[in-house]
C-alpha cells in the first residue's frame, strides 16, 4: 500500500511502517501511528515560529510532536526526531476541539505547528486546520514542504501561512544533507503555494561552503517576487554535525548582503546582536533582536508597514521560561545530559523522566529559574540534579559533592580579591549582553567579579548600544560558549566601531568552551575557567585534571548538543 503524503511515497506492507516511522498500513489504510498526539503546546510570539512579516508580534498557540521524514545532520530538533521511540510515551492526546478551545481561551491569533515536521501528523493537522478555520483562527506550519502535490493541495485549502524550511537548492544537497530523493518537489510546491496565494516565508541554513546554494534559492524566489522574506539560519552544528560547518556571524552577514541583491527582505537568525534582523525602509522600520535559537523579538516599529500581512500587535508577548520554539529542545537536551552524567542512558528511564517533567511544568519552570532567575544561585543547580536523580532512582552524591567541593574552594579563595574587576558576558557579538541574572553572570559573580546591571532583559539577553558598552567599560569580557564568536571577531568589531574599552586595551577577552557555562553539567568547568582568567594570581584550577573525574566526557556530546546518548 502506497503512502502518498510525502515524496518518499513509501510502499508499506500490512502492519508495517514507512521510512519516517510515523505511518502504518492498517487493514489496507495508511494511518498515523500517533493520532492527535503532541509533545508540547505553548503560546508563542509568531516571530518564534519564525514568521517575520505575518501578523508581527501576535500571540499564537504552538504545537509540536515527534518524528521527521528527513534525516538532517545537525538538526536543532534531533533530540525529538532521532529518538521518537523514546519520546512517544511522553505524548499527550489532544483533540482538535481541545486545542481550539485552548487557543481561543488564551486569546491567540491562531495555531501553528513547528519544531518537528508537520508532514508526520498529516491527518491530525488536516482536521485541526479545518476546524481552526471554522473558528476564525489562523493556521500555519513550518515544514520542509516535501509533501506530494495531492497532499499539499488538500492541506493548502486551510493554510494561512507557511514557513518553508529549505535545506539547499540542488538535488545533491538534498540527498547529502537530509537524505531526501530530490529538491525538485520542494521547489515545485513553492511555486504551487505562490500561485495559490498562500502566504509563505522561506528559511534556509547557511552552512560553511553552501553559499552558492543560498544565492540560487534567492534567484529562484526573486523570479516569483522580490518581496518573499528569506530567513538565513546561521548553522549551529547540533547533534553529530561537524563544528567546521559553522560560519561566523560576520561571514553570514556578508552572505546576507549578497542575497539582498535579489530579494528585498533577507534576515539573519542565530546571530545575537546582528542588524540583519531589522526591516529598514525609508518610510517604515522594525527593529528586532535575537530571542533564542531561531527566534526574534520586536524592539520597535515605526512608520506605515509595507509588505507585512496583518497588523503589528503593539504589545510583545513574553514567552514563559524554557517554553516556546527551540528553547525546549535545549532544555530537554540538558536534562538528558544531567541524566547521562548520573549514569542514566537507557531509553526506558529517560522516557520516564521526560514524560514526568513534561507533564508537570513545575520542574522545567524551576530549572529555568536556576538558569535565569533573580532569586536563585549556583547551589540551586544541585536541587535540579537531586530532583532528576530522585525521578530516575539514581544517586546524585558523586556529582553534587564534586560541585560542592569546587564551590567551597572558590569561596575560600575569593576572599583574596581586593578590588573587583568589572566583567561583561556576551553572546555572539559585543553588543548582545546576557541578562544580569543569567547563569553565566552568576558564574562571574561567584568568582568575585562585578557584573553588568541591565535595565531590561530578553531571552537570553538584549542588545545594548555602543555608547552603553563604552560607558560601562568592562575590564574583562567573556563570550558565551553557545552561539559563540571568536575572540578575534570580538576585537575586530570593537576596532571597527571605536569601542576602546579596558578589556580590549588589556586583551582580556575570553571565549568559553562550548557547554562550559549555561545549563549543562559542565558549568563547573566554566566557573574554574572564568576564575583562572579573571584572577590568575588567586585561582589556578587544573581544569583538565578535574575534567577526567567525569569519565572522559561521556556525559555530553563533543559538538553543540547538551547530551551524550540515549541507548
Ligand atoms: S510520510 Fe513520507 S516517509 Fe512517511 S510513510 Fe508516508 S511517504 Fe513514507
């Protein structure tokens, strides 16, 4: 029996599954294995979908589940996609009516499906989209658009907007990057959406070396319309992708400039501090800033909107804690990382823990509070570890004792700090300051550094002006290990913009190794790293030596994911 939902067109035997693992042949019918089953349902600002020119700033209810028909290396959602069999027990069954009632109750403008591939929930979403339309709610998806023409034709009747997640331009790239058969069906479907007046924006990763693919996509789109927004996702290599594939923010910015020769609206994501999230026309402007992986938030909007669908909501919607977009995938990875450090790698226990914490949002709220809360400190991380140990029935004492010993050591030594140096913790570029109460700043403060006091906060920080940075004049700078930048890029930016702060004069700019600061089990190494860099006369931690206490890094990955394994 053929499955005609996507272009793999799997031939599925009775009681068998297609290659995505999400559809089966039951009595001669193709059915979803997990109908109306979702992993999470949270309100988001539409920019988190991400959509930038469609009802900007409005609140939408976002749904996500498990599975994908593509197998992309370095996918930000791989923890849910590759381990679908682990997460299936954490799924919640919600009827279309229940979802619609929730969206209406919460005053959402509409419903969106993202994080994993909506092709995997085709029949559930078709029903939901139809009913959303009847209830006057907008409905949209983020998809790789590998649908068959027939499947898209049916769904399209109820779609108000689409974020088309491209992987490249050519068949070779699609085959290599995501194991799809060809890129042609996707571009055929783009034309089909365009001809049928379905609003869409296009997102595409910038992987080092694939620039020509993006230029060809921009040329292709420009033949349809110069106004189609193109979102360039600077590639951050999650999962098993090579770190060599990550372009620097300045390299991605150069590419955006080239793409703007073909399209009027090209935006750059995963690049805190970049100006290429802004829409700037003579008569109209929207200023945006980084708001987590693949997210953006509006800082201001002025003038009469051009090429924007719908009105711009005046009030930002602030997403809750780890919820909204890809933050949850990072949080789940961190939880799995902690479990790995506690010696838990088996599917059964991990499934049980994930199911438990997704059902009871208190744990994730508390975990987020330890990472970005005003009233928490480093010791609260022990509570997170202890709670996970309790749920997984493991012993946390070895890990917690190790943390405690290092913290006690730092407490004793920091008594020798006479005059506190002023520190500044950034992500991506020199003007993206991490929140005052973020975990990274807690690390800096713990070793005896002064930290910046921001008047506003974001996720995970906010843009500050050059003048504000110059006025603060930090003595030492730390660059986050996650969504990072090289020290030389930091120096170059400051030189270009005449930012002559103390840290530049004394060459005290330090980049944290990945995973050594925010949230993961290895933060204790970040603490030691910061201590050594800030006050070398006081601290001299032998980090490598301590490092091997944890069985040769078997608890986190070597690239940009926060966990090591589920077996
Ligand atoms: S959705 Fe695609 S990959 Fe999944 S069973 Fe159907 S044709 Fe195969």
